[in-house]
């Protein structure tokens, strides 16, 4: 497996060298801005080494579903199902039940969020409505930027460090790892750039405005960062 990775890396470097050679001959690297980076990767689940027991526990999704259903039935009456499903730390409520009961979606989301937030292992619960209307803060910023508003769950949960989800409905178990993204190199070269090393982490949102600066065009719409000052 390691040998295959080495072969793949060598093949990529040779392909890159061939492209740069062609660009240098036809245009000139002093007139070309080359940006090399990657998307990085991270693992959603991890297994503790043998003999080690991580601090934390498992958030029981089946228990949450049962108790949340009962709580909303007691709150709003009736015996209908309020819980629709769960995916990727998002709880989906039954829009059909909410419409049939002629209830306000925001109100139901808030009441459900307050209840789920009391479960052991929950760091915070944010509602879809709060993310849509800008009622999020620094603590929930990652949930705002990391989820797409179309098709997002009604409740977005964040677990405490070391906690995972125990989903008896599907048999899936896993520990959510936090801040485990693998660092990806970022290289700017050509275009007469001065040799320099950026001694800090660079956000992906800083790359596009930096490229736009050298192309002398406006930054993309909704750009939230400025060009990298270190790239000159």
C-alpha cells in the first residue's frame, strides 16, 4: 500500500513538472501564478487503541428519539410521531405532523432543542431557524458555515469531546473526532513572487481573494476574508 502511494506521488510530481515546463516555454513562469493545494481530509470515526478507554460516552440516539417523541406529545397533545430521522449530527422533525397540528415550526424547533440539550454528552443544540436568520454566535459559527440550509435538519447537535453516537436503529457506532483535519500544504509560485514562508495556518477562504488580487479582478461574491498579506 505504501509503495502504491509512493508511485502515485511520483507520477503526480512528474505530471506537474511536465505542465510547468510547457507553461514556462509558452508563457513564462514569471507571467504565471501557480497555486498548489489540496482539500485535505479527516476521519469521522476512530477506534481507541487496545487497553485505552477514552473519556466520554455514547449519545443514545434510540433513547433520544423515544423521549423526544413522548415529550412533544405531552407538550402539544396527540399520539403522532414528531421524530422523522437522524443524519450526520442532525435531527429531523416531522414536518407533516407540525403542519397537521397547525403549529409554528420555529416554536417546535426551540422546544425540541431545549429538551435535547439536557441529554448527557450534548455540548450544544442549534436550530435550523437560528442558523437561517443569523441568530448564531461564535460557538455555533462552524455549524452555520458547515451545513447547507436546503435539506438541513431541524436540530443540529454538537457532542462533547470524546463522545460518540450510538445508533441502535442502524447499528452504526462512532466517535466524532474534533479538529482532526489533516493539514494540507499551500504553495504560491511564479508571477515574480518573492520567496517567503507563511508561519501560520491559512484558511481556505483566504485563497480565492489572493488569486483574485493577482488577476486584478474583484473577489468572489460573499468573500469573507482578505488576500494573504504574506504573498507579494
